[in-house]
């Protein structure tokens, strides 16, 4: 009898049949989602006997296929599915087969319901990991992290892409949070500490001819799309965009979330949407379209449904308008080589050292009971753990959707969650055998000339430099001296149409190389994302629409060799992606309480509770560290 058969016999359920049924369903699913959402078990499943639970403990969901038994491979423009080699198509692997950094809890047989942990952290996203990291590195306190998914990272996740031809691994792609800005000092600290390498995000742009250089939109410097520029504006339109950004920078500089009521006109700014504010100040229609695209891309929200005051806070929190966009000063300056997984896996690895932190995956917190100076966390699987303090490391809207409390939460906290609205984002990775988007573009230090093939002339050693960020020196690769040669005619349409008017993608990046291939990274965000999902309900339909847009943008026709899509809107454990924002008329009351604690026992982390770099990985890490300090102080 095989393992699954033995397990079936033990628990009296035909798991083989069940697996066949759901494998078939999974195969029919339009999307192969590595980041499987685990539906919380019902309360009745708490009655599962300890015997069966112990046996089940010996089995872990296969990380390579998220328990589906199948993996995604690429063939021409199709995503093909094949048996997962890690688990031999089983979907589960036994304890002794596990060889993963992510399973620190496997090293801790003492995960114990009788222990009173100093700090229980709910959520192993970046914020929860940063919180636990601070505690274990700086104090002698113990902590337990409860994570509902089967993996760490939350809204950051690196997915492996395999060749459809021979099943070999071709590279890692980040399908959630990815870029680190030049001002994201905490993230850069992690990069330095874990000795990771950064690649600089390149922004190859259309070379301006001598007479049209003046025609570029000022937004081009913020939305530096690869080899494609926004529709030309007339002088008045350009000036209005410049004036608008100056105004945004001026007003946002005065914002202090703790004293938001003191900000001049804060109630008014909160009563109008971003779209209203743009209409108020920008009369040129084309400039308005471009500004709406800009904010929809940055905050991943519908600009009609997002408070202008919140937008002003977001700008201030990130360090000004220029820190939000693309380019040198922007938030998309660097990416971690080989994926952001290197940050979260390194954090997890360090947490497993020293024996003071346990991570329990597939453990979804259901309710929190505060009594006798202790906090008891009840989970959907029937387990319960006791701690002295608790840190909720996720968006407050996610907390209140999922977790109940035996004590009334202060009105302020309810106000915060009431105004929150989830951002919406789909990230797509489109893989080609040739980087046609680099043709006819300037792309220093990548030289582009017209000829037939991609040639690696052997001189492609990275050009390294060091950057200093508050005494953090990090190795950065700025590019290679490789020469791309092509005969492909990728002449962009003469009259460029603003991206977003010709397809769902609003922001597009050169992904660089993936194995022997090249890829583009596209983001579909906010109201566009909402409508796109409604209009195109299968991945095939969405893919066709996206490829159509790329073809129009670059006057290009060949099929991609692969397509990876991550629709974050269907992630029930991440209510806002990139993050949650605030509807009009909610933020000026909620702002002072983003991170406030409750009864000196319950602390809030998560990117949405940070007043600095709100919504970014940097904000998540800072909020985690801040909650760690606070919770330990109250022990
Ligand atoms: C497509 C996309 C692109 C992005 N790009 C960037 C970028 O380039 N740069 C950048 O800086 N930021 C980016 N972001 C934002 C960034 O990823 C997030 O701000 C950050 O990862 C949030 O981390 P967090 O720990 O606060 O929350 P999360 O990552 O959401 O972590 C919360 C954790 O709590 C768990 N959880 C939820 N409910 C429960 C429960 N009841 N019990 C137990 N566990 C629970 C979740 O599973 C999750 O693991 C992007 C986000 C997305 C989605």
C-alpha cells in the first residue's frame, strides 16, 4: 500500500479518489495558482482525532505544486500542466522528504499548546517575519508565528518557472511584491545582511529624435515604460501635470497622520476622491487621463473611490511624488536577484536558529480571547495557543474579516477598517525568446543594434557598483555589456496612444533574462483590474487581451513562449493588493489610529499600519519592527 493508501486506511476516507477528483478539477481550472488559498476548515473538523492529526503531521503539502500534484510549464504561448516531480504528482510529501528552508516548524517538535509564548504573531508575511526577526535578534523572548497559508511571504512570492520542453527549471519570477526603492532602507538592510545581490531595474526608453524631445510628457519620467512612451501632450497639458505634481508635493509635505486634523483643509481633501482632485486642478483631458493612470498604477485603486487625503498621505509616506514612480528616485529601482524569496526565506532560516521562534503554517487564526493578562488564539484547525501579547501582522481589514475578539475593539480601530478598501492587482509575466521591446530603444548599458540573433560575446560580466544607504553598502548590478542583435522590425506606432487606452496593462517593465528567455512584467490595477476580471473571466481570455495590447504597443506579432498570471484579487488572505486604501470621508478620522494598540496586549503590524512607506514591503517591515518593540515593552 502506498503512503496515500495507508493514510486513507487510517482516517477512513478514500484520499486517492478525493485527490483524483480535485486534481482533475485543478487541471480544469483556468489558473494554476502556486499560492493556493486554503479554505479554513469548518468548526466540526476540530473533532478530528489526535491519532489522525499525528499521522497527517507526517505529510506536508508539496511546496513545488502547492499540493495540486501538477506544475505549470510553458509551451509556445500556452501554459501546460504536468505531474510535479517534487512529489511525483502526489501533492504531498512525507516529513523526511522535505528539504525546504520554509519549514522551520519542522525543527520544533515542541510546538506546544501548554507553552505560554511571549509574543504570538499572526501572519508570516514580511511584516510578521520582520517582527519575529527583531524579537529573536534583539531580545531573549520567545515567539510563535501562525500563518494561514502553507508558505511564508504573504503578498510577496517567488514562483518557479519550468521548461515545457524538458521540464527543467528555467528561472524564478516574482509574482507579488518585488521592487525595492532607493529609500527603502530596511529592505536594503536585509539585502546586505543576507548577502544578496540587487539588480537595477532598467528603463529602456524610446530614443527621442532631436525635434520631438520636447514632446515627451512629464509623466514619462514617472511611468518609464519599456520602449514606449505616453501620448504626446501640448504645452498646456504638460505644464498642468508639472503644476499638479508640485501641488501634491507641497500639500503632502504638511501631512502628519498623528495630527491629521491640523492639516489645513484635511476634511475637505478627505471628502473628495483622487479623481475629483485631478479634475479640480487639471483641465487638459489627456493630462487628466495620464494622471489617473499614474495613481491607479501606484495605489492599485479606482481613483474615483479613493480619498484624496489618503493619496496625499501615501505620497508623503513614500517620500514625495518622485519616490513613487519609476526611474532612479522611484520605488521600482532595484530587484533582488533570483527573487524576493531570498529575503523571506533568509528571514525564516534565521528564525529557525536559536530555538526561540516557531512558525506554524496552515494555521488560520479564528478568534482571540484576552483574559487574565493572557491572550489565547483559537485557530480554525482547533488548536489554541497562549501568549502574553499578540501582534496581528496583516491589514486591519483582513483581521476584522477573519478574526473575532472577546473584547470590544475601540471605536477608532473599527473606523480604520470601515474606511479601508482593498487594492486590486493582477501581475503578469510574459516570456519571449527575443526581447523585441528593446529594439529601437535606448538602453544603456545594453546596446541594441539591428541584426539577426542574440549574441553573448562573452563580455557580459556585470558592471558592479556600490550604493550607500545610511551606511548600508549593497552590491548592485547595473547591467551587462551584452549586445542584442536583431533584424526584427519593432517600430512603435507613429502616434503613440497612452498605455491603458489600448489594453489592461497600465505599467510595463523589462524583466530582463529568464534562463535563455526574456520577459516583460505587466501590472493591471485598480478599477481597470476590476473591470478586466469581470469582462474576461478565464485566464485564456485575459491572456489574449494582454498579448493583443503588447502587439499593438510594439507593432509585434510573435507568440510568447510563456505566460504567468497572478490574480491577487482572489487571494482571501490578502484583502488589499498591492495594499488597502481608504474611501473618501474616512481617512481623516482613521489616520491617527493606523498602528495604535489595544489593551496593551494586541498590537498591529502589516504594511497598512505603517506611517512610513505605507503599502510597500518597506512599510511592512518597519511596521513589524515597530510592533515588535511595542509588544516586548509591554511584557
Ligand atoms: C502584485 C503586487 C505587487 C507588489 N509590488 C510591490 C513592489 O514592487 N514593492 C513593494 O515594496 N511592495 C509591493 N507590493 C506590496 C507588498 O507586497 C506588501 O505591502 C507587503 O508584502 C505586505 O506585507 P504584510 O506582511 O504587511 O502583509 P501580507 O504579506 O499580506 O502578510 C499577511 C500574512 O497574514 C496571513 N494571514 C491572513 N489572515 C490570517 C489568519 N486569520 N491567520 C493566520 N494568518 C493569516 C496571510 O496569509 C499573510 O501571509 C506588491 C503587492 C502585490 C500584491
